[in-house]
């Protein structure tokens, strides 16, 4: 195994960003309690476990919830990682039970690290660490406080996002900023691809902040309330595509909905016969033919990446490479045109 890498029980190696004598990290290690639930949070936990500057005493994650058609209870990514590393685990429904708060405080720990936990924490929990409760948030606060900052920044057409490490307080993502890192949003980024980049960036920025914290090298910058925007939680029906929007706004919306809840629309295949189609993010094409109604499937368009399905938006066409009719497997544009438009090529 290469120097500076440790084995990840869930597969692959973890690069130890602060490994080596030339790196700086707290000695003795910070006593850390971690709270988080999804993949975004697991990236930060994975980095903490691999880092010599921290000792993860306990992990908290949300209770297992039914998932999939069989409604079987599925452990969160954070739970799976904690179990793989043999870290003590708790899954309280909330912290309204005084005994849960007392058990946490009894650990006599230094830092509470929270990343996408999904629960509101009372002041007694925030007061428990000796040094500070910190949160890893996937936006450049005060922009996009709330549950879905990654999706909302793409949907709004933002050019830049990033990671904020903040000191937690009772307000929703309102605590003072400790450290930020910026990331440019590419035109081809989706909520899925940006999530993965920000999860890795969040883990790295967290370690930087925790290195600086005991040294007194972090300023607490109050957030500018005049610049606050809110990132409301996504709902499944938000994936519905409104083809009357300008193509650029449409493109942002579809990218923000990928991979969940996914972009979809109802296509009138023949009069009175409607088929729901799911589409993956595509590219903006040329001006549609005069009189083409928004949402009209115009046929195949040649592109350097191969044929794409052209759909009319308000001002341009939108070119889609992959389509999934309801109840069917995903298919490329040419297969869809051949099967549903009777326009086979080649």
C-alpha cells in the first residue's frame, strides 16, 4: 500500500491528506463525536477515521428506515462505515430524552462534528463538546442554508459553490463561519457529480479546520443576514419538466434533479395516449422550427457525441441522449426514435 494511504473496509484506499511528519495535526488527537447520515457525511467520517489528529469516540446516525419495494430497513452509509471500523454507534430518534444528552456529555469530548445528520440538535447537545460543535455544509454560506444546497445552487444557475465549516448554533445553518473553500460549477455538473466533489472537499476542509481549531487559528465570521437564501428540501414531483421555460433555465433544472428525483414529463404519444418519459441531462441545441410547441419531440439531431433526441423548449431545442419510458429500461436516443417515432437510422 502506498505511503499516506490507509485501507477502507468499504473498498479502496483513503488518501491521508495530512499524513507524514511534514504535516500538522493536533497532538494529542482531538476527542471527536460524529453525527451524520448519508454518503455526503460518510466522506467526512471516513477522513476523520484515517486522520491521526482525531479519535472518533462515537458515531450518531438516524434510525434505519424502510427503503425500496420490499420496505426493508436499510442502514445509512454512516452506520455501515462506523460498524466497519468498530466505532460505538447510537441511533436516537431525537435528543428529547435527557438520558441521551447526558450519555453524550459523559464522553468528555473536544469537538462535535455534524454533517448532513438530518436532526435538529438542542442547545444541550451543542454545549456538550469542550471546544466547539462544527458543521460541514455544502454551500458558501449564507447562500443556500437548508436541506438541499447542492440541488438549489444548480437550479438557480450559480457559477460557484463550495464548502463551509461553521460553528453550530440553534438557528438553521446560521452559525458563524470558520472556514470556506470555493468550487466552480461546470455546465455539465449535475447534483450527483457536484455532490461527490463537495463531499470530498468537505472532508478535506474539515480536517483543515480541526487542525487550526486547537491552535486558535480560526476566526468566527458572522453571516451576513442580508445575503441569506434558503435551500428547501426536494420533493419527488419537482422532477416534472416545464418545457415552456427557456432552455438554459430548463437545463439547470434537469441537472439539479439528477439523479433524484430525476427529470420527467408526460408525452402524448398519440391523441389520448400519454407516456411518462424520464430523461437525463442533455445539452442546449438550436432554435426549434417555427410553430413547434414546447414539449414537442422533434426527432433526432446529429451531435459530435452521437444522435440525440431534440425536444422543443421555449427558445431552443434540448438535446437528450438517454430516455426511459415508464416501465421500460433506459434507452439511447436512436433506439427511442426507432421504437416510438418510427424513425430508424442506419
